[in-house]
C-alpha cells in the first residue's frame, strides 16, 4: 500500500511538472501573442498618423504653390498696362482656368471699382456697397497691402450665393504701382471650399476629410467622405499667409487597425498547430532525414558506379583552370592517376610538349568566355608512356545549384579506333573503286581492239606502200638524168608522206592506250583545283569508244568563265564515266532513232552565289520506272545481269564526301538527267 502511494505521489509530481511546463509555455505564448497584437495595433496607428500628417503637410505645400502661381498670374494681368477691354478678357480667361478664384476687381487708388470679372462656374450675390465700404474685407486687405507694400490676404467671411446658399470667402489684395507710387489695386476673391476642391481633393483618399478651420476649431470649409469609423486620426497644419492665418485639418477614419485580425488569427492558428503537431513534425522530419540520407547514399553509389562504367572521359576545371575532378575512364585514357591530375592547371601532364603553348592559348581563350563548338573539336593527347592518341573534346559551362558559372566540364572520346576504321573504310573504298575501274576497262577491251585495228591497219598499209615505193624502179627512161632525178624526188615525197601517216596513226593508237592506262593507274588522294573542261577531256576518249559502238553522239557544253572545282580528280572522273556509260546503256534500244549523250557543266542555278558547280549527264533513253527509282542508289541493286549494283551507290558516296548532292530527274520528252554538284576552289574546302 505504501509502495503504491509512493508511486502515485511520484507519478503525480512528474505529471505536475510536465503540466506546469506546458502551462508556462501556453502562458508565455498567450502573453507573446497579446504583446504582438498590441504592438501591431500601436504600430499601425502610428503609421496611419504619420501618413496623415505627411498628407496634410503635402496639401499645405500644394496650396502655397498654387497661391503663389495665382499671384504670378494676377501680376501678369497688369504687366503691360492693359485697357479695360483687354483686362476684362484676360481676367475672364484666368477665372476659367483657376476655379478657386470667383471674382477679380480692378480698383483705383481710392479703392473704387474700375472693372471686374466674375467666375462663370458659381453665381454669387455681390453687394457693391458693402464691397466698396471702408470696413469691407477687401478694403481691410488693401489697407494691409498698402502698409506692407506687398500682396495681403483678408480673414475669411461668409458670402451668400445666388442659389440661397453661401460659402466662406477670402480676399487677396495686390497693390499696383508705377513710378514708385500706388496707382490702384487688384482684388482677387477666393472660395475656401473651391481651394479644397481644386488644390487638395486630387490627393484625398475615400477615408479622408479635409477642412479649413479657425484657431478655435470652427470649420470654415469642409471636403471629403461623410462616412465614419470607430477610430479617427487627425492632423493639423498652419497655412500662414500675409495678413491672415488658416488651419488645414485632415481627418482619417478607420474601423480598426488592418493588421490586428490577420496577425492574431495567423499567430493563434500557427501556435496552436505547432503545440499539437510539434512532436509529429519532429518524428516525420527525422524519418525524412534518414530516408534522404539513404537516398543520397544510393544516389552517390549509383553515380559512382555509372562514372566507373563510362568509356567517356570526364574532367572538371574551375575558373582558374585547375582540375577539380576526373573519372576513372579519363585516368585510364591518359595513364595518370586522379591524384596526379587533380590541381594541375598550367601544364597538364597529358599535353604533348611541342603543343603546350598552343593548348595554353586555347585554354586562355576558353576562360575568356569564348564558347567551344557544340559538336566538339579534335585534339591530341599524350599518355604517360609517351604515346600520342587523338581525342574528341566536348566542353560546356559548369553551373552550380545557385545558377553561377563555376568552371568547365569536358567530355573526352578516344577516337583512335574510329580513325583506324575510317582508314580501313577509305582503303576498302579505294580498292572497290580500282576494281570498278578495272571492270570498266575489261568491258572496253573489245572496243579497244576495234579502235586500235583502224590505226594499225593504216600503219600496215602505209608501211607496205612505202616498201613498194622503195623497191620500184625509176619511172624515167634511162639516160635521161633530169627526169630520173624528178621521179626519184616524187617517190621520196610519197615515202615521206607515208612515214608521216604511220607516225600519226601510231600516235593515235598510243593515245587510246595511254588514256586507258592513266585511268586505271592514276590515284591522287589530294584534292586540287580542276577545271570542268579538264575532267571532261580526261573521260571523253573512253566515252567515245563505247559511243561509236552504240552509235551515240556525244555533246559537251561547259559554261564560259566557269571557276575550277575543288575535288579528287580521279574519283570525280570515275563518277562522270559511270554516269556516261549508264546513259549510253539506257539508249541501247533499236527503237531510239537519234541517240544523243549530253554532258554539261555550269554554275548551280538554284543558288548563284553559293560557290557550287553543277554537272549534268542526260540521255534520251526509256527513263527510270518508279519502282526502280526508289532503290536506284541502294548498294548491290541492279537491273542488268552483268552489273554489280555498286556504281551509282559509289557515285553518290563520292559526291557526298565532297559536300555535294547527286540526284536525277526525268527529261522531256524522254530520257533521264543525272546531276551532281561540286564546290568551287575559291569556297571553303571540305576537309578530306
């Protein structure tokens, strides 16, 4: 029982301690809320009062400026000694523009009204006898102005209107002088309410009220909203004028400080939710933190595994050029460890010694802000063992989480294998082109035999004739010496002519053989500037052989002043020869009466200033069917039994390597035209 009572007391003490702490916390929170609400109310009240006082001061300043501007306008009425009619017109215009003025009077030195003008906006029942009396407000203001020798204002007075109402007025008297003596007075009557309407109203808010009051608080003119609120704020400013003093009072009504309900509701709600859910939030925050730590560890492990599996080298540098990060692929690529590379800046160990200065300049240009090409650029690195290898570098700015540029991230690709594959592909292509040329020569072997038979037969005939002429006896009779000499001279002339024909026919046969030999053996990889006529002259002997056999007439046309093209001469000649042979084979049809092969070269008509030359090979054959046109450039596709299907595919590859385009269009009325383009030598060359 004692144990149970002791336990109960201990638990009660623990509970009391916990509840006392919570009660103290609640009391502190309530006190804090009350203090904050009270301070917020006081702060808003002070802000409203400060704003109202500033508005009142601004309104008084605006009234002073407007009255000064009006005084200057009134002085301008008498600047040029106007006549009565001119003065009346100018005064009426001034009253229309300044609505706070209701009447202007031009009085002489004895204060008698000489001329006057009234505002068209407000009817006022003026009593001339009262206004000209010596005790009138205008007379008192003029007396003050005479004494001060400057404009003076009167005290306010009540003036009845023509509509049975009235308003407070104030007179301004301005002395007029000439030659040091007073010649008259200009009296301007102000309506105090119109002063408020025209000079103060534009800056009033809907909850503000402005009024002119006397020193004892009597209101003379009032302007503003008529609604009221639970709290009123008041500000007063003196309007001290020569001869009188007015008080401008501004009142502002508020139902309650606008910040009171918002702060109270927000704080009570926030503290209530905080007191109830603080433990839940802490537990959830702890769980989320643990989960975030696990996710971060998984993400780091995943990124590490991904970086280790990349074959692309990665390198990060800061704005000073120091290496801050390298991945394993980059270390394997250059043969240096990460510890050897981190922190390197001026001389990277993987730069070839002879190109260090070039790489420094490139790095300085990069750090100066010049962006590298998006597709990357090629360079050369050196491994730790001294071997060189080409790399493709792609760089981009390194932006941190705050959006700031902190350095550069570079990706590196070892393109040694790519270069090796390109070299193998180039060699294979060269062998394929050589095979195609040999196949072309083989097809022309029969044509060569026919073509060579003619010069060889001519050589044999001329040789036989020469032998016969040499072995024949003289034609002149014996004993006649002059006749014998003439006969021998004629025979020698015939022999000389036969020898010349033998030499000409032998040269013709040699040219035929040389053209085939040059076509098969010539292989110049370097691109050079070649005129279109030179390309045509190189293939015409071979084209003419097949053209004679098939009965085709060859027509060539080269545009005048055509610039040379930049190309691989042998490859382009192969393209022209293949297209010409295909065109002649397309016309190998007995039904075609007139077979013409047209080869022309001209500037590209689609773009006269792009620096391209267009070659066209046209025939008058049967054309290309639609189903064949779709697969015409497909490798190993052919419509001939003896064809390999590689000619047009190779032609397109060659032209595209030069940056040009190979295509075909139907020809009217029949036939097909193959066209391709090559860059002129003056344009930017295509790197082979």
